[in-house]
């Protein structure tokens, strides 16, 4: 029996166990940097399999798998944190934690990597080198668990030559995966703007600076950052998503707060845009006489799939799954802290189909009705094991 056939057979054999693990994790979600029980569960399962591990960033777990002697070192990554969302699914494994839900599929990612680890450990005499199993905290919240693990040396001693991760994708039918080289996900920065004046009576606007007017002009003016400053062939988005100010019909408020997000694929343009945002805010406030404070919290960098590694990984996936099941991944202006890894070493971030329209499984990630066709767990853990064994 060939290695891919052995992996597929083990993935089928272990499917029910790892589906149960996914149910357990889904029912007991934990927010970013608070994954204490999840981390303990992962450690206990690795101990059960017989895989040594270390702890990083308090709740991160780094397993070390050894195959046949070789200087080959790669990393496979899964994230573990959940989101502050109240689940609305009526399923036996629904979240038992009020206001917290695995709405981005990190329970699936963790289950797939645990299953892949078991398969790889069982077949350790059939592949070469060392595989780092990166069970990462805090993907959903700045500064990003990936950055914390990197700062603590996850890409050192031994240093992986590249890193691979999957992500559930409900818009892709179960049984399929997708890949693309180059820039595939955007950077994401948070914008906070405070506009202040002494406030005043709405009937006497000439006696104060109008914070509402200033905010209104800013929402429109900031759209010029992308529409008139960015190269139109380089995707970028600026959205103001919150306006807070005022409480009645006849008072000009003393303060208005705006919040938003800026996203880009190009890192040079990203930081040039930050300065343009600040300039527009300053000049708009000067024109109305208001005071203004602008803070841009730098978030995750763009995810860049390595131009050499990604086509090779896609070829391996095709060999494992068949040509009809492997497609081209579309770009996304969403963000992922996998970008920190891909800025340091070659990385490949791909999508795992988990939707099933015939079963009504189509809700997007970050929604209260998100769920998956669990056949994706069998496919995900098998494919990750195959890539772990064969990727070079």
C-alpha cells in the first residue's frame, strides 16, 4: 500500500474520534489568549499519542514529530481561539459558553492537526525529518498569537524551512481545497479618531466647532485615500464602521468618535496610506476649527504565499485528492496572522472546503450560524498528514 493510501485509510479510521474532539472543542470555546483548557486538552492528547511538546506564549503548544533522520524541518500550524459571538445553531455540540463561539473554525483546525499528528506519528518510519506542530493562541486579536510565538522562537531551534496551514472555507464545497501563490489576504489596521470642541447650542453653531460636521466630512474625505491615492491594481479598503457622538436634537456634542479599518495587499502602500489618513484628518479638522486625535493601531501584515512552495504544495494536494478537487483560491481582504510567518519564512496558507449547499451548510465564518460539513475533518487531517510527510 502506498503512503497516500495508508494516510487515507488512517484518516477514515480515526474520523469519528476526531469529529468527537471537534465537538468537544466547539462546545467549550475560549477567547484569544485565554485558551487554557484548550491548551491543556491539546497537551493531553499529544501525551496520549506519545508526541513531546513545549509551551510558548502561555497557551501555545508546540509539538515535535520525528521521522527518519534528515535535516528536513517543516511546520504545520493550527489556531485555537474562538470569537465573542453568541451561537445560534441548534446542535448537540453547540457552545456551552455564553457569548463565545468557534465561529471561525479554529476547533476544526485544531482537530485536523491533532489527527494529522497521530497519523504522522504512526507512520513515522515512512517520512523524513522533523515536523513542528504549532497549536497557536490568539489569531483573532491583536497583536496576534503568531507574533508572540515568533518572538519566543517558534521559528528557531530547529528552524523550519517552511510552514503550512489550512483554513475552513464554507463557500467551498466539502471535498475541495484551493491554493494560490502570492498575496492572498490583506493586512488589517485599526483606525481610531477623536474629534473635540467645546460643544454648544445647535441654534448657535457659529460659537463652536461642529464635531458632527467634521466627522461627516471626514467619512467622505477618507474615501479619497483609496480611490485617488492607491494604485487601482493593488486591492485596498478603508471603511469607517462606527460613529459615536451626540445624544439629542439641539446640542452640538463636544466629542465625536470614529472607528474603522484599513486593509491593503501592499506593505509599502499600507504605511504610506497611514500618513495620508492622518493628513486628511488634520486638514479637515483645521478647516472646521475642531481638535482631532488620530490613532492607527498596526495589525496583521498581508499573507503572502510563497511562489515556489505553494505550487509544489498544490501539486501534492492534487496527487492526494485528484485534480478535480483542487482549485484556485480567490483573494480576500480579510486578515490572518499567518502573515507574520509568511513574512519570515516561506509559507503556504490554503482553504479547506467545508460547505454543503444540499445540506444547508453555507453560513460564513464569523456568523452565529457558522458550521461545517464534518467530512472536511477527515479530508483536512489526511491532507495535512500527507503534506507533512511529503512537502519539501
